[in-house]
C-alpha cells in the first residue's frame, strides 16, 4: 500500500531524514519509536502528505504523491488518509457528531449520509451517547475517540497517528490502544503510529526504531 525509498529532509543545515526506506502493507499496524529529535514526526508528516521530502520517492496506493500538485494532493489526502494527533484538534464550537462529519463535508458527501456514517462510527467506538456533546463536555478519552472517528470518516486507506495516547492517563491510553487493535482486526485498517509508549509499540505488527534520521527494526 505504501512504499517510500531514499527519503531525505533537511531544515537549513539540520538533516532530519537521512535516506529513509519504508513499506507498509494493507491491514498492517506499524509502530515507530525513538528519541525526541530523531525525525519520527517529520517522517509521519511526509508520509501523510503534509510535507514533501527534499529527495526520495513515495507512492501510496500506487499513486506517486510527490508528483501531485497542491490541489490534487489535498483531495487525495482527504480521501485516502486519516490523522490522529496527541492533541485531538477538535473544533470547540461543534458537537462530536459535527466534528466527525467535517472530512466528509470537505469531500462533498451528502449531509444526511455523512451524519449516518458518523453515528455508526460513534457507535463502533462506544460513544454513541456523546454525539451531541461539544468537546468541552467530553473526557480526554472521549475526545480522542471522536478524533479517531473523524480520521475514519472517509474510510481512509491508512491512518497516521502521532503520539495518540501521549495526552491520556494510563486507563484511557490502554483503551485507545485496544481500539486500534480492534480497528485493525475487524476493519483491516492500516496504521502507522509514532509513539513513546512501548506498550502500544509492542502491540503492533512491526516495531521500528528511528535514530539519526534512519529506521531500524526493534
């Protein structure tokens, strides 16, 4: 599903990625750990098409994303990629249901269908009763589940998660980790997860470590 070779990225004189090669199969959960500053988040930003490498080749679902223009890239990202971040980034003025619908609305999905799909995701993630609550009325764990539902909204090929449980207590973190495993098992959802949580990394199909801008198997 995803194939990247020779990815390099520098910011000024600082070289962050130094020839990264990575391939991801459909339905695979891959965890990436490593010290701060090793290049993990930069790699995730590039694989998620939020940034471009200086050099290297990158295809996702047989599409060379490095050759897409900005408009086509944005449409491709909306349709094929989901994101979960450490801080949920929910819009405070909207309900949980409305936040989940946003990617579908951007894609031009009919409002009735989008809300139906969002309701099904809320049910799948165990928070159906919180649909009409705003983020300030939700616990940290519930907010992150809403963020996961939003990432799933357009049935993406792959979800990139950057420290998804880093802002949660141990109980909510464990529940989120189990949710990822459930989604991988039941929906064949593909995940690439950057984390400092070794418990989560150990639950993945592959655990990679990043050091000095390069990847190695744990």
